C-alpha cells in the first residue's frame, strides 16, 4: 500500500496533532469521525432492509462503536467479550450476529439470553450445543449456517477463510442436512445463510462464485418448504492504494454488485465489513527517537512498535509513513523500526521517507482497522492511547494502559 493519499486535515491538522502529542504523548491512535461515518454511510445508504453488522474485531473502541450504532450499525462479534462490548456501546441485540468456530457453552448461553439476531453456526456439534442450551432455557436461538463455498479469494493465505483447507464454515451438503435437522428443533429457528471469504479481497469473481453457490443452496432449502430470511455475505472490501474518495467508490460499487445479484430474491442482505470501515479512518502517531546507520543500512527508530501495530510483523503488511510537516523534504532510503526487542519489529524495509530527526512526528496512515484491537503489552509496553478528531476538537477515547 504505497502512494495512498492521506489528508492530515481529517485528523485535526498538523498543529492540533502536535498539541495532542505533547499533551498525551506518543504513540497514539488518532481516528477521524468524518471518515468513519462516511465509510459506514457508503455501505448503509440506499438500504431500507439491509443490515450492516460492523466486524468489531477490526476496532472495538466503545466510542466509535457507539457512533456507528447511532447511525444504524449492527455488529459482527466473535466472542462473549465482543458481544458485551457491542451491547455496552448501545448496539441493538437485534442487529448482532455471532461468528466463530469455537463458541463456548457460556458464550452461546449469553447470546441466547440476549436474543441476538443470529448465531452463525460453524459445525454440527455446535448446532447440537446450541439446541441443548436453548432447550434448557426454553428460549429460541435464531441461527444461520456458515457455508464454506470452497472459493479462493486470492488474498493473503493468513486471512483467507473460504476454502476447504480453512477451518471455517460447513460444506454445502452438510449445511442442507443441518438446515433440515435444525428446523425440527423446538427452540432453534434457522433463519439465514452466511459466508465470509476472507479479508483484503479486491476481486469480484470470488464473490460471484460464492453467491452462485449460496443461491443454489437456498433454492434447495426453499424447495423443501423452508424460508430463508437473510443472506450474510461476510466482510467488506479491501483497503487499497486509493484516496478516501476512491475508497468510498469501491464500497459503493461492491454494494451495487451484491444488490444486483440479490435482486428479485426476496432475501435480506447482511454484510460484516471491518477493515473498510475503520482502516483509512485511523492513524498511528509516533515520534522519531533516534536515527542510525551502519555499512549497509540506515534506520529510523520510532516510539511505536509491533505491540502497537502488529500487521507488518504478522502479515508482512506494508505501511504508509509520513514525517509530519516534512512531507516535501528530500527522501532517504531507510528501515523504519520500533523499539521492541525483535528484528520483526520493522514497519518498512528500504522505504523512502523524508529526512527526519529525533522528535519529529511520524504518522502511519490507514491503520484504524486491526490496529489497536490487535495491540498487546509485549515487552511490558503500555497499549497506546486513542483519540478522535470530531471535526472541531479531539475527543480523548483512552489513555495509555498497562496492566501488570
Ligand atoms: N466477518 C467475519 C466472519 C470475519 O471473520 C471477518 C474478518 C470479517 C467479517 C471482517 O472482514 P473485513 O471486512 O475486515 O475484511 N487481522 C487480520 C484480518 C483478520 C480478519 C478476520 N476476519 C488483518 O489484520 O489483516
């Protein structure tokens, strides 16, 4: 991801950013309320009966979730903790779906108690567990089945989910059998079909294939006299080398093509976008601590590390780094590294960065998704603070935290 344009004004502008860095220190995440809301709107506009369940694993900050909830967002959750977070942030239980291959009995019981919109079932044994708990409670569990359509989404292998070698979902034949079986259960109500192909997907063809698989299955289920209330097509678009406006356009095009495919089918559309909602709406602000060189390399050492943003270390993700206020200075080829005691604590190798010196602020842009939510206290470093620019001022979301 290089050459992506990044507009500092969406994050308060240089002066305000300098102020917040002095008041609260670095590293810190800064979010843009306007970009966040625009991204959500791009999914939600035109939708009368659609449900956008934001994948809160991408970012579970309660203030951001509350803002999205007020705009009508539901939530895709993958643990009891995320379910509680979504409810605490004011998201309506009737707009929450629960995914994941390993839900515990306690988590299932909690989801049933809260009467969430749907539990996305990922195995036959899980269905039995849900039926048992729902029977004990004498309370109906609404379920959907996660189809594994065996489609190659052509994304990074670590974030692909829609093929048989992945642990996710259930093959078509088994979903059909389980749909029928569950419809005979007194306290289980089968209501939907789900798939999620993976994350960072740019091509339409995996969706076309998965949609056609899903429609075939739905027809077979309908032929047995069962109705299907909704089809959940999983995550959203990838984050590409594009401006914020081009990003919005990509979301709109994706929505349009899915709506076209569903036209005339009388089935509710659900989506679970995460990365494309939060990604460009968040940056990680850090400070240059030192620079140094040897016979081979020049290093810029910043105060943000892999514990604050681990995607480069985990998935070789590229970052976009900007020396704030020095964007037009001559460039040098450097390795951008953090302070954590591991060589993989590297944000970029041989990257072009404006000349900088200790104390300069460096922004890593497009890190609002899977940034803070995957941060850790490795090396006993505090988690970074989080702030949001609401267009006029900074809202302090969270101070740096450390639990020892
Ligand atoms: N729905 C389900 C069932 C999911 O598992 C995911 C992401 C999403 C929706 C959201 O997908 P998105 O719209 O964000 O592409 N930590 C990795 C990404 C893991 C994605 C896991 N599932 C990363 O930083 O790239």
